[in-house]
C-alpha cells in the first residue's frame, strides 16, 4: 500500500512516520510511540483497515 500511495500521490512513509512520532511526543508528554502504534496510524492514513506482519 505504501508503494501504491507513493506512486499515485507522492506519499512519503518515512516523513509520515516522523510526523506521527513528533505529534505523539507532543501530545503524550514526550513519550515515544511503539512501532505498532505508528504502523497502525500510518495504515489508516494510507487507507488500509488491517495491518499484517508475517511472523
């Protein structure tokens, strides 16, 4: 989905992850989000409703 979003609208995953972390820190007293929290937030922004990670 990230690649499709990048191709269709110039989406930048790294920049989005960085903005999500900065926003989280500002709103949560400096705490750093777990990676899964950033991934789920990004997935929702890209338009996915489910995240799958191969174990």
